[in-house]
C-alpha cells in the first residue's frame, strides 16, 4: 500500500559494518516468544501522525535486532556507541542487519565522521529521506 508519509527532508546516517549476517542464521536465533506485540497498523498510524519521531522510540520495532546481536555481539556494541551520539533521535538496525540507521544529524558531524567512518570495517552514509510527488514518474533515472 503506498503511504504518503510526512517525513520531509529528514536527515539520517546509515552505518554499515563490512561484515554481514546470514538471514537464515538471524531467523534461526529468533525467539518467537519474544516477538513484539505491537500492532503494525497502530505503528503506521503513529508515523503518519507524527512523522519520523512517531511519538517515541517504542514505535521503532525490529524483532530481528536482538537475534542479530546474539549472532554478532560487536553489532550491538556499535549500536550502543551510536546511541551516545548527540543529535540522533532514533537508532535502529535495519532488517536482519547489519546496517544501522540513525535518524537525525549529529551535533558535530565532523567529529562523528572522524570517529565512525574512520573505523576499520565500518562505512557511514549521511543521507536524507526523499519522497517523490504523486504522478512524478520514476524515482531514479540512470544508465545501467
């Protein structure tokens, strides 16, 4: 279902360790008794009403985050380091890993990049949410 989200030009950083995780391995570590009880439709309603803030961190749910951390403890340590960065509103792993997205912008981007983008085996991609207007055609045009 297409969603017209009120995100605007929100800044974020994607932090990607070079190491990967096997999706089957992450699902194999998933404790199905620990799955979130949140209603996805209610979470969507919060994002539509409040934008990326979603009225709190509890709107950010990824049941695969803990099993990924169990498989790769250094990924959890990376997220904990990112949570300490002033300027990020939300920090969460994407999917089954290993990318971590950080919504907001560091108060000191130069210091952030010096600390994280210079880490061995970690890449940082500062970017922003984008939305195409209805009827605008294709998202991306380029040669293959």
